[in-house]
C-alpha cells in the first residue's frame, strides 16, 4: 500500500522538535560563559551518565570510536598484540584496534545469532591474544559473564563496545558496559541517546583506567603542558555535553519507551512466514531497540518492495569486516560462515521514536503483503 510521503528510517529534526527551546537555551549559556572545551558542563554530564549506567566513572570523548581507541591505549599492550573482535559489526570496532598499533582477529557469530558466543571466541584464540572486545549490536546486550571469566583465566582483558546499547541491560541485570574493564558508547545522532554532532563516553569501575583515559583524551596530560603519556585530542565538546544533558534528562526515557512500544507492535503484528523476528518478547524490557532487525528469506526483494512503498530501510551490514577491501591484504580470504550469512539475510526497518501509529501500521501491512 503506497504512501504519499517517505517513512524515514530516522528523522532527527522531528525527534528534537519538542526540545528546541531547551537546546537553544544551552547554546546561549555556552555563548555567554565562553567555555567550549571541558569545564562544568562536561563534568556534569559525565556524573549524570555514570549515575544512569551505574558505573563508578565516566569520561566524555569525541566519539564512540575514539572511546575504543582510548581504552586500547590505556591497556599498554605490546605493539602487534592480538585483539579478538567480532567480524559482524561496524568497522569502527576493528579500526580502533589497528590505529592503536594492535592486530584485530576476527570472530564468527554463533549460529542464528547476531553475536559470537564464548565458543567462537575460544575458536579464534591465538597465542598472542592480549584483549577481547565484545560488541553489543542493535541494542541487544548479551551476558559477558562467562566470557569475562574465561578471559580472566587466561590473563586477558575484556572490554565492551556498547556504542549501540545505551538504555540496554544484561539478562542478569546491570546496564550495558558495566560487566568488564571498560566500555565505549556513541552519541552519533541516530543512537538511542544522540547529540547534535559526534560524541562518546567511556565508562569504567576501575580507578586506574579512569585516570589513564582522562589523560589520554587530553594529549596525555592532567596538568596543562605537562605530558606524561601518549594521548590525543579525544575530548567531548562542552556544547555537546550541554545538549546531551538536556536529552538524557528530558527525552531519553520517553524515546526508549517509544522504541519498546514500536518493537512490541512489530512482534504482535508482523505475521509473514518469510520473516523471522529478532528477539523474544519476554526480554523486550532489557533491549533499547536501537535497531529492529529482521531475518528475511529474500531480503533484497523485501527491501525493494518496502522502498517502492515509500518505506526507508537499511542493511547493517552488507559486508562483514573480514571481507572488507581494506583488510583483504592483511588477513587473506578468511571464511566466517555465520557472519557472512547474517550479512545476506538481515534487514533493518524503522523503529525510531518519531514513528506514528499510522506509520507503524503501514510498515507492518507492507511487510505482511510481501511474497517472493
């Protein structure tokens, strides 16, 4: 059933519309105080983010990617050490490893899953493995308890890429990113908590890691012009911290509730036998639903069908990392069949908080009408 207007996958202007006055007020305050780097607004947001997630420490950084880089730099691993990382994720996860002078080792997914299990990490293990990055995808936060225990038994550090899982919780409880040494979050605009540009946050319960990352983000210094370690310019802008504080306190819970409502709507109404839904409804409250991921027999045909009916969709991701052109020379023709299968069958449909009831109905009806 065609629509007159495109149903957007994500519409930030529409989402931010109720908060414009608050955001403009923060811009005015920033113009008045002239503090654009670090300062009270960053400190406040860090404290409030730490409280929200239940972490002891939070360090604002310039992006989720730079958060991963800062974590890796803080580990002081020998150059060329191996870091295990899923191949089914955004390139930032492996990119940060290479920029840090380390070697990514790609890990396959578990069967019928978006994530590896401990078994897949064990299969990818090398004698040179010094760290493991677990990536929580699409808002689905998996337990890392068993993996963390295994890493500790091998004297290896586990940390988490929680870029996509603000507002998500482990099955056993606790906010995403709090069950390992450290975790990085992204505030890219489309995330469940997004800023008006780029931004990120690292959380940790380890005081030494906290102190190191605070120095790393500011050129390796804790006192101006005295540099104690190698770092970079990885700071969160003070203005973005102001915006994020407004949205954390005034919008994030409503946005998460809307995402959960939209997910429930899809679970209750998508009935096409060619489409497998992403997650059982009995754990829906643990999931922030950053993305709603369909497994589809005839994925490309369904995407074309939805596009023709004015519904915007995306595929995250069409190519796994181990097959990306930039890595082929380094890692050869590695085969990770489960990961490759996900890339061929997933389709992401709109789930953003701005969707109306009529738009949800249109999307669902269009999916149910699809035939190969």
